[in-house]
C-alpha cells in the first residue's frame, strides 16, 4: 500500500468504484475514507487516525480484527482444499463438520443447515424453501410471505422485497408479488403515549389481521428480525414475539427468524430467539458466523421442514459458494474461540450489562429522547425537545451531523435517520466501553453546538 497516497487511492476509487449504499456524487466531492488496517476493536485510516469501531464493521466483526485463530484456519483450509462445491451429492469436511456444530448450538429442533454466501442469499433461500415446502405439503397456494415495514433482509430482489425499506422498493420496482408488510413494533417512533405492552400486542395482532385479510390458506410464512438492526435497533416490547409465535401456530404459518445480525452472541445468547422465547421453523444467520472474516450464510430449518424437503426430491436451488470450504473452516474456528473464551456468557453477564448501564447514562443529555439496548447492541434517539420528544426537522440532518462528529472524535457510530446506533465487537473491554461512551457524549455535545 505504501506506494499509494490517500489522495491517489481516492482518485482511483472515484474514477472506477461504485459503492454500495452510497451517494456517489457526494462521495466524489469529499473523497472516500480509506480504512487501512484493524486490530482488536480498533481501525486505522490511511492518515493514521485510530477509530474505535462501534459497529464491528457492519455488525459482524464479533471477535475483533486480527484474530490469528481465524486467519490460521483460513490458511490451512486454503492449502488443503481452497474450493469445492456441495452440489450433486458431494460434501467436504468443513461443511459437514460445521453443519453438525451449528446443529448443536442452535435452539429448538433446528438441526439441518442450508449454506449460502450471505444474509441476502439466506433470505432468497427462505422464499424458495417455504414455497417449495408448502407445495410438497400439497398446499401450493400458500405463497404469501408477511414481513414488516422498515425491516432489513438484504439487497437481492427477494431480500429487498422482504425488507420494508421504501427507498429500496422505489428504486427496483419492488416488492416482488406475494410479499406483504405489516407495521413494525417501534415504540419510540410509532407508539408514543401507548403502554409498551399493549403496543407490542397491537403490532403483533396486525399479523392476524393481515392473515385473515389475505386468507390463511394463502399465507406461507412470517419473517422478522428479533431485533431490527438496520431499521434503527428496534427492540420490541416483551409482549410482541410470544404473540407472533401464537398467531403463527394458530394458522400453521412458518415462523422465520432473520438472525443475520442477532445471531452469534450479539444479544447475550447464541441466538436472540432464545432471549425472546420463540422457536422459529427457519432461522437465517451470516455476519457473526465468521466474525465477517469471510462471507458465509446459513439457513437452519426444523425437522418438519427438513423432512419435507428431503422427501421432496431435488431442490433446484444453490450457490457456487454455498458452504465455501474456507468460510466453513473460519466459522468453525470462530465458534471454537467463542466457546473457549465464553464470549456469549460474557456478553450476557458482564460486558453487555456494563455497556447498557453506561449507554443509559447518555439519557441525561439534552439531545437524547430515549436510550435502549440489549446485549451489545444499542440505540439512542436524537430529539430537538427532550420534554415533548419532538424530532428535529428532516433537513437539519441531526443524525448525520452526530455521525460526523462521532467520527471526528474517533468513534464509528451509525445514524439511521436521527437514531444513533452501536454494535461493537463482542471482545470490547470495559475500558473501551468507557472510551466509547466518552466519545459518544463528546459527539452529542458537538452536535448540540452545531444544531443550536
Ligand atoms: N438480514 C439482516 C437482518 C441484515 O441485517 C442483513 C445485512 O445487514 C442482511 C439480512 C443481508 O445480509 P448480507 O448483506 O450479508 O447479504
């Protein structure tokens, strides 16, 4: 890298690189931030600035940067067998072993795994799988999948359709047919003045209303993130998920938990379904499965679904990189480190509660209308008026102002509208949590000054 200056990299980037989820025009004016290396919970840009990575990359670098166990596992597998596919009655040791390991740590009777290369591919697989499942059950008319507004399930056509992001729908003529949405359980944003328990029930009962409106015989599945991540770390009231589970059971509708963010310890459990007491029929995972070191996703399915698929002949679906051997080897090493270092227990009992207690202390800031969190994921709501909880006008761009001040203070926080969110590596220490809170407060103070 030494032969490239930051400016020359920015020029090359601007000339040839189209970025995901980026306003390229705005980027070209400013030049891209160039991240060069990482160690533990920190990143360094090309100018040598150190940043505390409050987002673990994109909610994925759970074990932090530079873990030699993961790098060694990738190296060893590259030497042994860098690639082979899992099509046409073939397997390889890393995929077979990882499927068995995942079956051990997954809740309920989720004992069968279908590998993909990403979270989006998991959700495309879900659409194909649940429709195939119902066809094999002699119910081909069960094709509709119900999701939520402001959900995020990825960027492929099916993933973006399942997602409830309006700007994504507008750009692609989405959603695809037979994918419909109900309201999200976002209490701060949409339930002010309503008792949270009653609000959770009301939002869950929209599922029943939608099922009855469509006709239960047409509905294949309901999909949801246990905690909505990209939508703004939306943690539903405790009444929400049990009611969703009850309704799915009542109408025999498959329940799909998208745990692409929540899985692998983020909420203080291996999977957040355990925290919310639900037993999904299908569960999607990616990101933290390899701590983001290499792309991998998997859809876990219950015995009922697996047995139907197994009896149903060939499933005409799969990806060249489904269960890539190097990715599976890294995932296996990632899980082994998590078990050896009791990472999930640590998030549940120690560092998670510590972060939540410290994060809640930001609630006294004049700009903060609410703080919330679970395990090592958290959010705060920026408001113009703390008493009435009135938001800033959209054109003030309060969230983006705060995000920029945060970066300038050496902390990566993300803004979803005026909701500031964090999801740090699970190996973050107490000292680093203190640093995160100090930097977040500094960013809030600077934001207050800018917006006043
Ligand atoms: N599902 C959820 C809940 C996600 O948060 C994401 C990505 O952020 C995805 C699916 C898509 O995953 P990927 O970007 O790996 O395709």
